[in-house]
C-alpha cells in the first residue's frame, strides 16, 4: 500500500482553472502508474487521467484537451492541471496508484479532494 495525499481542490467558476497535487509516500514512485479519478454526486467513480512510469498519459474523452496530468518522480508527486472547467467537472477527485508500470488496476487511494465548479 502507498499512502497518497491530495491537495488543491476548491471552488471555481466555469471557465476557471485548478491544479490538484498528490504526494505519494513510497520509495518506488517512479515505477508506479498514477491516476486521477473522480466521483460526481450520485454517480460512479471514473478514471479521468493516468500516467505511466514512462510518462505516457491518457484521458477520458470528456476532459481531453482541458486537463493535463504530469508527474515529478524526484518529488513523488503527480499533478492534474484542470483548465476550462465546467459544472459537470464537479466531483470528489481521488489520486490512485497502481503497482503496474503501464496500467491499473489501482490499489492505493487518497482520501479525495472536492472540486466544485459553478456556472
């Protein structure tokens, strides 16, 4: 298990930006696939973006072109830059780690951070 701690959530108006950060407490961060998931109110949790150990990334269609996931292995950190936010982006966002270098399944989860986008 990897301890993950998110920060950076908050409230913003539509069209605004937020950056979420997640710090992982592990000596093998560089070998992990990291992901950001979200769970909107009353809906299932979904994978928003993931980045492999080799820094290849992919996104769910609804955020492609607006969100950017990045990692800093020296700081054990993965970030999610969110631009052009929409009310439908409102959700609790979770950082997650997979022991696989190129994919999930995600085994470790942060506590979540709330993102609220108002119209």
